[in-house]
């Protein structure tokens, strides 16, 4: 499951909620077309 963040309203949603209209992916809340993929926070432990 991939999570996205809308570039306009800032709401978070999953790929199951995305609306596709006329070949464009849109935010299900405000219909904005710019979405950012939410990346997981990576915790890297390095032994020294």
C-alpha cells in the first residue's frame, strides 16, 4: 500500500483512494493534480 500527500490541501491518502479523471491522477479531496509519495522514515544503525 502506497501513501500519498496532496500538494495543495496536504491530506494523506492511500493509492486505493486516488481518483483518475481523463487520464490524470487527482486528490480525492480537492481534485489537485500534484501528489507526493510519502516515504517511510528510515532508521539506519551502523556499527562502528
